[in-house]
C-alpha cells in the first residue's frame, strides 16, 4: 500500500462512520474512485490501482465498517466483483449507461462521482437510482465463455473464408461459399494460377484449423443438451441459451423473462396519447439474436406453434412481418422458461418432439 492510499485509509478510520460507499470507474490499468462516508459530502475522487482499492476495503471491513462498492459492467468482467466480495464488501455491478451531470464534460473521476451518487441513492431506498445486474457465479461465467469461444471460432473462420473470396475476386475469379472444402478446392487448384494457389493454401490451413476447433467445441456443447428436444430447437441452441441466461430459475414471472430479452417495445405516453416505439434492446443481445433465429426455424418446422401462426399464414409483409417475428420471439422466451422450469410440456405448447431413436 503506497503512502497516499495509507493516508486515505487512516482518514477513513479516524471518522466514526458506519457505512462507506465507493463508486469506481473501472479500467484495465487503474480505477477512478469516489468515496462517501455515511451521509457526508463525497471525498474528492482519486486514481488508484485495483490492489490498492482492495487493501482499503479490507482495512475498512476489518475495522467493522460496512463497505458498499458500485461499478459498471464492461470489458473488465466480474473479476473485481469477486475480489471485493472476498474482501468483505457488498459489491454491486450496474448496467452501463451514459453518465452526465448537465455539463459537457466527461472524465473518469466525474463518472466515479456519479456512480457513488447513484449507489448512495439506491441504498437510501430508491430502486430506480441504478440498475444492478445479476452477476453469474464463476462456474456460470466459465460455461458461458465456452459457448462464446465457439462463436468466435466460427466468426474467425468465416472472416478467413471472406478474405480468400476477396483475393480470388481481385484476380478475376468469382467464387461463393466455402471455397476451401473438398471438390471445390480441387477445382480451384485446376483453374487458378500456382502463385494464387500458394496464397490460398496459407489461408486454407488457418481455416481448416479453426473449423476443426469449432466442430470439436460444438460437439462438446451439444452433448450437454437433453436427449429429446422439440423439433427445430437444436441441441446447440438450447445449451447456448441456457449458458447465456445461466439459470432459468432466476426469473420469478414472465415479465422478468420478457424484460431480459430486450424485445419489449418502448413506450411514449403523455396524457391520453400513447405510441409504442422500437424494442428497448435491454438485456443480453446474444439471447435476443438466438430467439429471433429460432422463431424463423419454428415457423418452418413447427407451424402449429401459436406465436408463429401469423408468420406461417403470411398475414403481414416487410417491416410488419419482422414485428410479428419480434413479438413471437418474446412469447417464445416465456414458453422456453416455462418449459425449462417444468411449468408446462411441449404438448401443451403444440410443439412436436421427435420420437427417441432406439440405441
């Protein structure tokens, strides 16, 4: 602990405080920290390292103080949250948003002060002062990262495929799809200059490696799915949704499920006038994308499923049809929650489950 942090801890311990509230703006190298002692005016924000903040928290907790810390979600993940909890603090991770105090200024220290103010109002009993997120356990976080790595491997493979198609097009050869597989690769070798084949061979080696890694991870994830799922709800989709949500049992009612998907329409209402706007896009974007994709698959393979009947019947076109798909995805999320928690069965939802294949 350096001299300045030691002096800060000493000042805090000299007070007869009971509660310490800390707002911190987290970055990879350091943190901007704003501290409020009980109901007093917050101290001037300062910059410190992660180990220094943890040392301050441990010192305060050891002295019998209640320590509350709030910071926003971001690329640094939840590692600091786990460390703060281990140090004895009450940690809150907030939904990231634009922080402003009415001035056209934005600095890390101003953000830390704004977070400290939000935390103070939240602890005083104002639940709308901030929106805390449910922090997954370390095991849930690891399982989620396994799914996301498979997506990243697939995206990287597709990027290299696109680079190969771009190189071929630059030299006058228009190809589509996966040019590096089987017979298509043999046909290219017969019709393209040796120099260009040499360049493509380097790309192909990377693509093949990425494809093998992605397929191995895919099989590993699909093995975790239940043996029988409704038609069109694939094993990979089911496992990915579960791992992104972490625990279907976390939701208490259908409103919470719908809100988490970010598929609820925004509302503008004043007096007797009301207008529904675009979806609010709160929650997990990966879950939202999976649900929309799943709706279109159900429209093809499960036409009797009530939320997709309008899509199957073709009652709307263009933008209106996409709105129907969004509404169906919102209802689908609720039905999947009910299905995963045992509140209903596929038969009640008019979903066909293929018969088990005898082993």
